[in-house]
């Protein structure tokens, strides 16, 4: 399983649904969504500012994360931004690799 940090910003339609159904109903809906692709909802929080909701989800892979993002975005009620979360050990493995790269202009 891979962890993802997902930010959501409600559209006007989404805020109207939140006002109607409440926060607990939204959390339950997101939990069901994540479970439907074989994942687990680790955390779900409402926030102030640029984002209205932040969640951490364990998902099987990037395809499952994309499916969640596409499904939510297609609703028109929430704009999402999905960020993969990497462990310290994954970064350790990354820095041991030597990718071939030439910077522009060099």
C-alpha cells in the first residue's frame, strides 16, 4: 500500500452539500470511496484557508489514487490535489540510485 495526502476544495455545489449533510456524512462517504478501491482512510480533517478538507489514505497504488481523484473531480463538487507520501526508507532507496540526467543548457 502507498500513502497519499489528498487536499480538497469545495465548489459552491460542494459547500451546499456539506451544509445539508454535515461533516460526519462527508467523512463516511470518503471512507466508502477509499475502501471501494481497496484502500484505507487513515485521517480526515476539515481545514480553513485554501483547502477545505485534508485526508491521508493508504491506497494500493497510483492507479487507485488516480481513480479516486478522477471520480471526485468528475462530481463537480470538489477540486482535489493528490500528493504521494514517501517514507524515510523510500528516500534512502532513491538517493542510492544514479539516474542519467543532463541539465538544460549544459
